[in-house]
C-alpha cells in the first residue's frame, strides 16, 4: 500500500452497507498502519447477539497476529 505509507493518519473511517467487506478492509488497513479497530456497529456491541449482526471475531485474526478491536461484546442486551 504505497500511498498509505506516506500519510500521517490519526483517524481512518471505513463505512458502508452490510456485507460489503468493511471488516476485512479495516483489518488490512489496521495491520498496514499498525492501528486498532473501534467498532461503531449498533448491534455488535451486545454480548450474545452473534447471529444476524455480522460479528465474526475470527476476521480480526491475521496469520501473523490479531488486530486489537474495541466496543464489541461490551454490553448486555
């Protein structure tokens, strides 16, 4: 990612419709930029609500490491 290596980024927002690959892109970007992911999903915040929310925590794991993520599974429904 040549263009990203020359940027000074404090905040990068990835947004879009459901099931478009936002998490995969965010994980790749966070890995490249040595960043973390803060989820703003209105349903992934709830513990136990895994079906229908697109919450797949395995997506945050790369072969080399796990990308730190926040605000997922932090509240009871």
